[in-house]
């Protein structure tokens, strides 16, 4: 799992929830992006340090909301690569 891809999924999920005026916790965010709790927590912390997320309130900043809203409307790469099993 690529951390950059996960951060895009987290921003999009938070922007969608914030636009719909929903309360988001770490657990609900984990369920929405289908990633491990530790990875999501680390990503939210990195986005907080970058000034895109207020991690204490689990809300996006203005810059984070703009980025997340743009990402929510765009197709994103899947978090995990699909396994291809070749027939021998």
C-alpha cells in the first residue's frame, strides 16, 4: 500500500463526510478507506503536520477540504494491487 494513495483516499473520505456534515472518528475512517488502523492513524498525523487536517477534531482545513473535494470527484487508484494468478 502506497502512503500517498492512502492519503488521497483519506482526504476524499474526510471531504465527503465533512460536506455531508457527518462526524468522523478514526474507526469510521478506517472502515471507509478499508485500511489498517495504524496506517490510517499515521496518514492522518502526516496530513495534520502538512496542515491539511485538524487531527484533534478530525476535520479538514480549508486547503485540505479543497484538495479532498477535488479528489472525491476524481477516480483514484485502488489501495492494494490486485493479485493476478497465472495459469501454468
